[in-house]
C-alpha cells in the first residue's frame, strides 16, 4: 500500500540545526557524550561493553565478507555536487504506507536489545518516537510488544515477524501487534536457519538459550498452550520449545497467502536481493520489500545490498515501496540509497551501539546525527527534496 490516505504532514524539521545545538552547548564547555562520526561507535562499544553482547551485534556470517561487501558497494557510488542552486529550504519528509514521515528513516528490527542496555527496546522505541521516526520491533525482542507499544505512545511502529513453524503462534503475534497499534508488518525472509557466525561461536554465546529475546513468545497464549508447564515453572522446556519452532526452512511463496489473510495492513518482505524475488513479492500482493542481506549476518560471500538495490528498484519500484538496509552508517549512505531508488532506509547496528553506550539519549543522538549529516549532504550537493533524488546525483 504505497498510496492510501496520507496524514497531514508536520512542518518540516530542521535536522541540520543539530550541529549548531552542539556548537552552542560547547560555549558552556559541554561536548557530546557520543561522537558525531557514527562509524566510531562500534570501536567505543567494543571497548566498553562485554565481548558476547558486542560480538552478537557486530558479528557477521563467515569471515565477514558480506559486511565488507555492503560497505564497498556503498563506497563505489560517489556523489556529484551541483553548484548555485537554491537550497535554503529542504524537504526530508516522505510518504510511506499511508503516513508522512519526517525523514526517510526507520530503526531496523534488532532483537535481544537487553544485552546492550537494561532499558532495551523501550529505550530505543522512546528515542524513535521522540524523533518522529518509525521503530520496527523485532519478534525476538527482550520486551513484550505490549510494553514497547506503551512506551512509544503515539509513535509510528511496525512489527517484524520471524516466521516460525507454529501457525497459531504467528496468528497470535499478528493479533497482538494489531491490537498494540503496529501499523505495518515486516517479514524477515532470510533467517529460516541461523547462519555460521564465528564471533558468537567463539564465545559460545547465543542469548536465546538463556531465555533472552524470547519475551514475545513466553508471554504469548498460543506459545504457552504448547508447554506442559508454565514458563516460570520450567524455563528450560520453554526455551527448547522456542528453539524448535523459531525458524522454518520449509516456507515458500505460497505461504504468503496466510499472512495476507491475517494482516490487513501493509506487508513488507525483508531480505530481497534478486529482482525476480521482488516481482514475486509484488505478484503475491505485498506492499514493499527491503533490499537487505541482514547486515551480512546470514550468508557469507553474498552480494552487497547496494549492488542489488538498482535491479530491485527497476523491477518493482513502480509497484512496491522499496526500502534499504545493510551497511548504512553515514548521512551520505542515506543519500546514495535514496538516489538509487530506495524510498527510505533502515538503520541497524549504529543505534544498537548508541543504546549500549548511552541508553535512550544515545539512540536519539544517533538518529539526529545521521539525519543532520544527510540533510547537509543533500543541500551541499545541490538538492532540496529527499524523495526527489535520482541516480543522476551520483557519479
């Protein structure tokens, strides 16, 4: 549902003004708690947080070649600035799934955020709501969806589904998410099995086996119905039940009909890299796709996501909302993704590091810094409309 009734937009936000806020605060001797260069966050997180949690967020499949390919793909594209254009007023807002968003950004679904900070998903969701960007809650969150929704208030929220074997649990998740005000369903396709992830294996670290990242399952009546005893009486049995039903390598395109039947709002398929898969998504009545390789966490040696983006846009960009993630770290990355045809980008690891380093304020810093840099890049390259970027802006 790219179209639909569009809500009235709020006045455009001056994201770029964040830099002057920082400079003015500096007049009192205050400097930001986190760096303005978001590529430094991983190094800081490595130094301050435990190796298991940081490795789980930062780690990739295999030897990390796909994560490197994501960065190489984005770096191959270069922005060609244009001069003497009136860029006094910029418009970053975009229309997506029946709403106008203040910027072409959403926080990607990341599970088990309690390993990064005790406030976990609620802190990240409050940060997203405070800045007006959508928060995508992972099925594998540390916090039940009802609590996250309450923490967000009226903030735009989407629900990410790990599509497991138990249809009744899936149906229950969708009912709960709808009741909680999640407006779009983001279905991750690329994780029917857990990939070979050496950083996690070297630490023998998988949070789910400790009952972390299972909150939506352990609080779900359909999941509980499959247990011989309540979760609190036999936690190990609950974990084992979760592990057995979490992934389903038997799913096919025909199964999408079940989701379409049980979810009335927009459905977005995450993990699409081939134009033919994008066409199949359109044929199945989906509303969008996310061009993504899970940040390099699932298939070592995979194509870089930005290399796949133009082909998917050409195939379905006139029919579906094409979103992008995997490798986004800077404002110029956002610029490039939009110029290649993405309607918006999902930001992942950087906000998780911001959460781990400074809780909700850390996530807000990441959002504001990324969008300030993007707006300045947009203007200094001679452009004023985020939604109007085209490949001609790149060399």
